[in-house]
C-alpha cells in the first residue's frame, strides 16, 4: 500500500526561501573569506587644513583675536602615510610643530605647506602654532592628530 504525504504549499515556500537564504549567506561568506580581517591601508591619507581667525572687540573696545587650525582634529591609521596640506588663510605666518613626531614647519598666508609623515606609534599628537601659543597671542592655536 502506497502512502502519500501532503505538504502544504506554504511549507514548501518557506523551505525554498530558507534554502535561498542559506545559499546567499554561503556566497557572502566565501567572498569575504579571501580577505584578511584587517587589511593594511597602503594609500596615503590626505587631509586639508586651513588657518582660521576670529576677531571681536570687548566692551572696552579692545580688539580680541583667536586663531585655529581647521579642522581641529583628524584621525589617521598607524603605519599609513599621511599628507597634510595646510593653507594659510588668516594671519601672516604660523610656524608650527607636531609634538612627538619631530616635525616643524611654517604656513604663510596665501600659500600651502605640505607635510608628509608615517606615524609609527598610536597616540595623540598636537600640532601647535608657535606664534599663537597662549591667550595673550590669540591662542592657543592647537589641533590634534589621533593615531589609532
């Protein structure tokens, strides 16, 4: 005697959808399995900075100035080449140093200074203008490079 099992159409549709989903997951896993978990970035990371200035007068009529790097902070990857393109917009000149990296330079108004380096250690490095170091000189003009 022959027995027949009747399977509702809805169950067949669910089984087919489940099978298709498993096949898609296997294909995605296969594509991603060829790549290392943290592939090294070899391209140079390029960042554009400008010098900025804020001016106002206090209630006594005294002129107040404040200078800044814009953007004020960037995030870079350890071991990957970095290029900073710093354009002087405000202020005649901004001699600077990047503390901890041994980098010094100067940005002149209307000119772009290019700084290249490859950070070896993770950490936070300050880019400080030596002219605008404190409140008396329109500072502190400081930006931060976060290396991870």
